C-alpha cells in the first residue's frame, strides 16, 4: 500500500540539504534464510559415529 | 619561515635532528594517499530515504561508507543502496551471509540490499563501493546487526546488472516507511590523491 513519506536529499557539491515528500510503496519483505545450526549438526554427526552409522 | 624538526637515530643510538622547511610539509601533502571525507549526513528526523548527489567516483576512485542507523518502526526491513538514481531492485544482486550464534545462513537476492535493520534495533554498515574496470558498480558491506547477546555478523556483496559511466548519486532506502531513524549518520570517504 502506497504511503506518503519523505526523503532527505544532500548535494555534496553545494552543501545544500532538504527534505522532499514522496509516494512510497513498501516492497514485499524478502524472507530471511533459516540458519543452519552447526552445533546441532556436530552433535548429529557424533551420534551417528557412536551408533556406527558413519 | 619556521622549520619542522624530526629526529633520526644513528648507528650509536644517538638522535640527530633533521630540519624540514615549513614549505616542504603541507596538509595537502600529508593527506596525499589517504582518505578524504566527501560527505557527512546527519538524519535529524525519521525518514525512508537518504539521497546523496554531487559525488564523483571517477575522481574519488572508490567510496568507503560508514553508515550507523536505527529503525524506530515496528517492522524489520532491509536497507538498499542504489546508484545513479536507478532504484529498480531487479537491476541489482546481493549475496548475503550471516552468522548468529552457531548458526550460519546465506542467500542470493535480486535486490540492492546492504543490510537488515530489525524493528526497534540498530545496525552499522561499513560499505566499500567501487566501479570495476568494465563500469559495473560493486559493493561489499560488513554489518553489525542487532545488539548485545543477539549480535550477528552480516555480510552482503553485490553488483548492478548494468554498467555506469560514473557514480554521482547514491540512494539509501529502507523497506519500511520511516525506517531510517533520527540519529542515523552516513559518512562517505574517498581517496585523497
């Protein structure tokens, strides 16, 4: 859904700085990847070794 | 004209003075080959986007961007960095890696993400931005996401899918309206000589 929001604009050549209002449509949130838990993986490998599976 | 004195140890560990005329050491010469500050932006009220114009990466060679920020909203989101006013996310790719406790994760995004700022939390981005020999903008961002016991290492590397003739403008945009909170600061450095 579009919302009115603002941007801060800075021109480094002139040193001028001002705010502008603009229409902003928030993007669909990108999913964060699920972390692989290496501690859990290590325990699984230890267990598999203990059981003689690997 | 005065002199600037330095001391040099000889083989017998005896210090001998060397006088340099003032004219031989200048601030310009001292700064040659180091960093110069190109821009400093202080965000004084919550905003969604910070646009910096008047840059010249051809003259400045590269940019080192130190961006400390906070997200005062109730929604987490990514911060994207766009070049040359091209704010179409599909024209960029960003590869992400993060370490949280003993967990590791990664992902490739068709977007210009430099880092993620969680709701009500802070982050700091250290971004190296270059224009490669063929003209593609490329960046690497080291981000210090979350705070205290939740601290994470976040890395994002990316590029634009098309070339540019120069980088004169940068746009930093948070996914969430008002996601770049008051107190956020962006400092940009380039090569001094």
